[in-house]
C-alpha cells in the first residue's frame, strides 16, 4: 500500500490500515488482500470477476470491508459481488470505490452488488465514491445494487459521491417482503462538467413492508443531475420519497419521483424540491466572521450530511 492507496481507503471506507474482521481489497482489477472471519466467508467467483460473501445465521456486531481502488489510467472493469446474509444477523458492510487517474485514458469501475437478506436480519451498507488525479482521462463509476429482503429483514443503504467523479449512472432495486424495511440515503455532489444519473425501483411486495428514499444533492458549475426514484406498493405498505437539491451556477437538475399503488391499502408519498442557497443563511454566517465562500461551503457541508 502506497500513500495514494491509503488516502483513497480513508476517503471511501474510513480505513487507516488493515481493518478488523473480514475484508477484501481490490486494486486495479486484481485482488490486493483478503481475510475471512469465523462467521463471514469471502471467496472469489469462478465464472466471472467478483466475490461471494456468506454471512452465517445469527452473526451480530461484525463488519466486512470491500473497497475498490483504481490507480492506473485506462482500466475498465465489471465486478459482480453477491452477499448471502443468513437469518437473524446484524452486520455492517462498507464498500466504496476510489479512482486516482493521472493519465490520458478513462478509468472506469462498473459494479453489480446483489444482496439476499435473510429473515429478521439487519444490514447497514455504506458505499462512497471518490475521484482525483491530474490526468485528462475521465473517472467513471456505474454501480448497481439489487436487494432481496425476506420477512422482517431490514437494510439501510447509504450511498455518497464525494467529489471528482466525471460521470456516474447509478441503479438501485429493492424488493421487500412481509414486514421488511428499507432506508435509502443518497448524497451527491457534482461540479465542473460532471454528470450523474440515479434511478431507483423500490418494490413493496409484502404486507407491512415500508421504505424511505432520502436524496440530497448539490450541482455546481455546469454539471448535470437526473434523479428518477420509483416506489411501487403491491400490498398494505408505506413508502416515502424525498428529493432535495441545491442548484448553483449554470447547473441543471431533473428530479422525477414516481409512486405507483397496486393495492388500496398502500400509502405512498413523494416530494421534491430544487432551489438556491438562501441569501439570509449566508449573511448570518458572515456576521459570525466567515467569508462568503466559507459560509457557502459550511451550508453545503451541513446539507449533505
């Protein structure tokens, strides 16, 4: 691990070295290092790039880290990661991808993560994306996340795009069974000429299922963003979609929340807002000694937390 690797790991996974417990670090399309634990087993796929993560029933208060690093220009990879989580678990999964591109060619990571969450299990999944480097080559990430929730299962998805990603197309799909619950929190920042598209399908199949989508974004300069979250209620269920965006400079944002009810007992709500930073907020912070730029940054940091 060199200084660039360590910086990327801290940015995307909060790692300052080898983490405790199970982990899999992928670098430049190759396995860098791996460790399993007694309850969390990680193995390489034999038919395609990627890994299988098996978490034994009853596993609690354990974590697994699976960060991806790209530090070479011209890499274009597709990775398939499958998570098999047994019944009655409570685990944290920390993913994320960091790209450092100093070269002229595009560096691209495409990943498909599929979760099978067992009955009454709880999972928190965190995924951060970050890009840097002085090269002319773009930094591109296209993640897909598919989640199957069995009866009483719960998942919290936290997806964050920090900075430096030139283009991203993100797709999330969740199928919730009886009394299952999903919370999706998405935070996104684009600047320069970057573009971001985020699509979601949350399907509430089982009676008593519920879900929340909370999307917050900031578009700066001439960047472009499109959000298309869709909530479908097929039974007695509850769903809420909330999209809030701050637009700056010459940026463009489209927010298109959609709700569909196929059952008379489905309760679905959506709301969306796009606006500028309020001038009185900046003035208030400037009276405390901040410059206008510092005040603006403080407001944006608070909005995206």
